[in-house]
C-alpha cells in the first residue's frame, strides 16, 4: 500500500527540522533530486485543512500540490482572502469538478484565475471558480 503524500511530506519536514538535515542530505537519502526535496518541504507547510484533503482524496497528487504553491504569494489579496482560505477554496473547486483525470489542470486554471484574474485562456472551471471567488468578495 502506498504511503499517503502528506506522510511523505511530513517525513521530509521531520528530517529537516528535527534532524537538522540539509536538502542535499535528504535528496541523497531519499534518492531524489534537490528540487523535489524543496517542493515537498513547501507542501509540508500547507495548512492543516489542505493536508487533510490530500489524505482524504487520494487522487490529489503532487501536480495539484505544485499548482497550489503558486498561490503562496498572491497579489494584494490577503486583505480579502487569506492564503489558507485561497488554498482551501481551490481544492474545494477541484473536488467539486473532479471526474477522474484532472491531473492538476483545474487546480492550475483556478490558481491562475485567482492570482492573475480572468484571461481568455482560462478554463471553464477557472472561470466558475473565479466567479465564486468574486461573489465571496462582495
């Protein structure tokens, strides 16, 4: 049985914070490149509610997690919406529209809509999510 992704991320965080390992040491021990180590440490810092959703919905993968990291520094929106709320909203949108093969596409589209606003290339999912986000802001 595969280890849940949040457990993998937590182990990387444990090695860094509790054992004092550097990213290079973690990479060597786990047989991964340093870029993967860096990203998994970012994923381990997600809010608890987001981590819980990754436990609960095993179709959520690191592709989804990667797209969520793009929201970590969104432009002047924390006056209306915290980062944690934004991440949760994005995952809620993905979970509502998931039909078995999202591969992070809906996550990416909604994250782009949230951070950059509407663009002609935004997917229907992103537009729906952006509309819901704008209604929340009223």
